[in-house]
């Protein structure tokens, strides 16, 4: 598969603390034929001298890196968002092994842009970050010392994705499946759904975050298209209309 197919894939580094890791990330992306690096609220960004030193011959990737104030900004226009995390939990399911999910990514990249998201050096991606993801992956490591440096993780992910892209057949690349909805459309749907479910009392304020996280995980499995989102938002509009007609007062809900 030619390198132009990889331009629909971006690597997003959230709140890096050290410019050296940003430079190392740029270097491994160039090693594996990728060129799109996005950085969210860096303490030391792509222009830091240590970033330039660690990038070595990938200063072109570093110079083209885009800096954003928020993760939502960095995901503008993205359809599939893959978050990397080694922490497990009931709200982090399904949680795929990287080598199991990677072969599916070329097909998803044909239906919209893909972002691979990597977290902070000290504590990785937060639950709020992972809420933005359609898929969660982990790199299997030894139990004695499972933590990887962020640049190491980016290198492993880039290698697995490069392998999957190279192995993809022309038939798999020429998909007739409908394009997936982008990040902004998906987030607007979740906000609308949350408003509707609060209006009828299905969501309780004390349980809001956990229940919405579970609903996100359920719906993300559906690989939502714009048409799917329109249906969910239509349901939400009808719920809100009926709640207004019924004059529901949920201001005293627990």
C-alpha cells in the first residue's frame, strides 16, 4: 500500500512534558512511513531544542507537527479514535490487544481518518480522554515491569499499523461501506443523548459519568455513520419533546 494511504492517519500525543519524547515520536513515525504528528498542550513542544535533537533526521515531521489546546481540537475531522492504555477496568471494555485490532485499522482508514492517541509520560490518558475514543488498545508487556516509555509505545503501534497496511489486500482497501461520522458529530450526539436521558430521569446526577461512559462504549462498537447519528439524535429530540409535553420536573431527583 503506498504511503499516501497513511496520510489519513494521525498520531496524537497528549500533554507531553519533555521535548525529547516529542522528537523521539517524530523519529519513529518517519521510520515507519508516517508523517502526521499532533501535540496537545505540550509543556515542551516540537520547537524545543531537545525535541529537535532527538528527532535526528525527522525534523521535517517535527516541523510539520500541529499543536492544539485540547484533545477535541486535535481530533477535528477524525472518524476512528484509538486510545492507548494499559489500565483495565469495567468501563474500559472492550479493550483490545494491539496486534488484534491493528488488522482492522486499514479498513477503518478507508471510511474516515484514524487517530492513534497516546497519553502523558507520568500517568497516561485520563478517563475523560478515553471517553473520546472509539477503540481502546493495549500493548502486552511483562507483569514485572509493564510500563513503556511513550516513544516506545508509539514505535510499537506504528510498526503494527505499518505491517497491517502493508498486508491489506486491494479488495479490502476498495470498500463500499459508508463513511463513519467524525469526532465532532459523535460528540454532539452524546451531548444530545445525555440531555434527553437526564430529562426523563434515566440518568441520575450521581451516576451520570459512569453511565454515559458505558453508553459510549456500547455505541462505539457500532462504527457509527452520519445516518446512525441522525437516528440517535432524532430519538433524543423526541424524548425531549415528550418530556416537555409531560412537564416533567426532575429538579429534586437524587
